C-alpha cells in the first residue's frame, strides 16, 4: 500500500503531536492481520518471546499508573531513533519527498514537544481515574487482551490492547492501547482512556 502524498505533506508541516496522530492513522491503514504462521518449534519460541514483550508492556503501563510515575511515562514511547525508523519504514515508497533536512526538523520538533504531549496523556488518564474513584493503591491487575498483527510492508508488529483491572470490587479497563514492536520491545503509540465496566 503506497503512502498517500497528502498525508506525507501533512506530517512534514505540522506540530509533533498532530504529526504523531497522523503517523498512528497511517500505521493503522497500512496494518492488517495476516494469516498466522504454521506452528513449528521455532515459531513457538518466537511466540513465547513475543508474549513476554506484550505482557511487559501491559505491566509497565499499569505499574506507571499505580506508582504515579508521570516522569517515566514518556520512556514507554519510541525514542527519536525508533521514531525515525518508523517514519522511514512508513514513508519508504515516498522517500524522495522526505528529505534528510525535513526528517531532522521533525525529530528536533519531536524532541521539544514529545515529553509534554506524553505527560499530558498521562495526566488525562490519572484525571479519568480520579473521576472514576480509582485508588491505585487498591488496584489489582487482572489480564491483558490484545491483538498483535504484522503491518503491511513495515516488518513490525502493531498491537491493540486492553488492560483489565479491579479496584475495591469494581471492574475497570484501560482501553485503546496502541503500540508498535521495536527491537527493544513494544513502544506505546497512544492510550485512549480508562472506563468502568
């Protein structure tokens, strides 16, 4: 699937947060489930490693909320190098329009704005939790449900998931968890919110 030149132009000419949202949209458009590989011993080992990475992401998200670690939240998102890798893979077919100068400008802007955007997302999640009456000291992780599918032409897994947890006999979900698998593990793209079940 070719990347739409309109989206490329939009990404190159907007602030970091908006560009990041467009990047997520493009990644979702280029994604899609593929047939699962045939099961054999090597695939089973790869699946176990992958499951550990996915569970590590879920527990890191939950732990950051329980421990009120706002400053640690941005570390769950891609580094500049990882973000650059994602963009290069996504825009590979349009590489002639994405100059090194424009990529560097985007990364510099990201460096200035990313931490603020991620911390604002974290604060919004904590505000939602407060309105729901969640006391994180009493919260208990229950399960992580997810779908991890290869993205078309990117050679990366794209994950959509939900964390289910309880607090004082009430059930809640952290929904809209989107992440992309990098060499270091899954990196968040966004977290939609928290709601009571």
